[in-house]
C-alpha cells in the first residue's frame, strides 16, 4: 500500500506487541517513517509488553505516542507495572481490555477525530487459556460496538487472545459491524489476512515488534530451560536484529467497511546494544 489512499479512505496502521527496549527503539525510529511512506492516517500500537516484556509504564506510553501512535492497546500484562494504574485516569489514549469488570481503572474504547473522519478503537481480551476470568468478550462487544457505531462506522478491534479459534470466532461474529479485527498476544504473525464477506478485515495475529532470534521475544536459552527442566525461570528480552510486525488496513470512511488488509513486516537495522 504505497499509493496514497483517496480522501474517502482511512488507512490504519497497527503494530503488534512491542517487546521491551529493543521493540521500543525500533518503533521510535521506524514508526514516523512508516507513517510517511505508507500514507498512514491513523496508527495504533499494542504496548503491553513494552516494559521488559511485562506491562507498560507512563514514560514508555508517552514515548510511543510521541513516535506517532494515536492509541496504545494492551492485554493481560497491562497491570504488571504498578505505576501505570493511576496513569489511566490521565491518558485516555492508553486502553485496557474493555471486558474488565466495572470500576477497573481506565477505558477499553476510544474515538478520535482524523482529517478524514472519526476512528474508533476497541481493546478486548479473550478468555480461553488466559489467566484472568474476564467478562465474555462476545456479549460485551455487542453493547460496545452498537454504542460506538452511533458515533462512527470506522472501528478497529485489537483482540488480545491465546487461541486462534477464539480470535477467528470474534472476527466472524463482528463481521459487518466493525472495520477490522486483528489479534495480538501470541507474538507470531499469521498468514490468514482477508476481508470477510460483510466487510470486516481480519488477521488472527499481527505478530510482535521485537527480536528475531528469540522465543516470542525472550532469550532462547531461558525458554529451553523452562521447557526441559520444568523449573521457574526469569526470562529477559532477547537482543539482536529486530523486526516490526503488524498490518495496514484501508477502510471506507463512509461505510466503515474494509477495502483491503495487508500484513506488514519490516526489519530494523538499529542496535540493541546497551538495551
């Protein structure tokens, strides 16, 4: 998608889970260039692993927004860094999954204005094989999507979930009601991007922004020892070459229907030394 979209098309860039300092450095350098090169109207970044692979801090959130993220989504590690909790009351552009119980800090939805119209973002978390028992994402999304469509038909959903089946089911469930459902959490980009029959773009997992020679972003040896010795171990974010993974979605600004979705993979040639 190198050609500029029309005035009636909103081009959305989504970057998958940012892994620690290497991922943050790559996003900080490459996101501004990607927005210019790909003629991006709206950028969303999942930042739930950006603090050493566990959660996010206010300083990191500010850095991602300065790099060009209009909205930051999260997931099951959202509360791992305790200082982030009060920050949710200060920064509406940082989302936590919408299906947390009432009274949980922060919000799971946001609508922002662009030059081509309003864009809505919903962050939701799956339940299958996930640690926390949240509200049913399917029933929650019925109400949330209906309410957001009163304001805009252009709606992007980050579905943070462990299983492909749950992500796919939500994509089909919301087909025609939202513009895109893109999965996060597994850190491995899938090759199933498509526009569903009623106009919703779908990708099971966007992948991660993190080290290539790793085990989903963490040091390989630590992961091997955990599986071979069955002992608890503290992993560290890997170093070396970093790849940015995500998706670009073109959406009709009037109808909210997706016109096209393409996977994104870009290698960052910077250094992770000292990270």
